[in-house]
């Protein structure tokens, strides 16, 4: 049974470029979550999906951020016109409704 | 809004000893779950233990147990017989609802060092 998979694990990009992260949840998990974690802080909720529907989006998520889960399976998180403040680890997690949330290993973003 | 507070940024414990990590939270919800997650240097967040708010009995998982004080909104984690592999960041988290799969609200975390 594979866990939550995230790709790429590390990304270095220049300010102003766009980046996209992919998350593959645990098979048959209908919920998928995105969190952001900066050094020395706990993860902050960004958004989550139930199947393909985006149920909630944090006010932390500016218009430069967009997330999709087109077929209710994998999800992508795109950041447009990256800024240095976007440097963080982006965590994906999944669950089946009413059950434990499992996390992936995260995708590190460094904006230079 | 729900908040989770971990007031101790760091703690250390001797191998084989017992350590208690504290957490307080604030919510007006009656149904919710509380969690302790562990994040070792590899960075993957791993669930340690979970507690349903409607259950009075404190959860236990092998060497890990909680002291859940609902009225005081306190949720501490006790690690018995500490092992070197327990060294990690520990996060207390909250999720509203009865299922435990609503979005998680995390505390800032606490770094646990285990000394041999």
C-alpha cells in the first residue's frame, strides 16, 4: 500500500517564475489537502478537496495560487509569479472521509 | 476561530525516561478530534495518536498516551520509555467534527531531543 506521493521533492526557482507541484493521494482516499509549512512553524492549511470539488480555500491562498483535482485522484498546486515569501515546504495529505489524515513527504520550494 | 497552542518550543529527555508534551486549544465546537503528529528530520508528518472529544477515556498507543482535559481544553502527550527514534518535532493538531478528517489546525510544534 503506497503512501501519499509528492513531486518534485525539491524545487529551486527564480522569482517571477511559475511552479507546479503534484500530489498523488493514497488510493481510494476521497479527500486531499494542501498545507504550507515554513521553518519553525506548524503546517498551515491552504485548501482541500473532496473528490474533484474544492470544498475550502484558506484566505492565505492568494490569487497567485491555484489547486486542482480534475478527476478526483491526483492534485496539482500551481504558484504563479513566485515571490521569495513563497519559499516553504508544501505538504499534501489525504484521507477517506471520517478517517485519519496521512501526509506525504512534502515538496520544498526555494525562490531565489 | 480554533487555535492550538504549544507553549514549550523545546524539551529534552534521557533515553528510557518519561516526558510530557503540553498543548492547549480553543474552540466553541462540541464535536472535534485532537491529534499528536510527529515530524522527524525526514520531514514526513506521522500520526502518533488521536483522541475523540466525545470519549472520556484517554487514548493510548503503546508507549504513547494522552491526558485529555476537555473542560480545561488541555491535551498533553506522554511518551514513556523514550527512545532515540522519538527525537523529532511534535505537533498538536485539532480538527472539528466527528470524523477527524476535516482540515487540521496545528500548533507551532515542539522539538524533542532524546539524550543517550
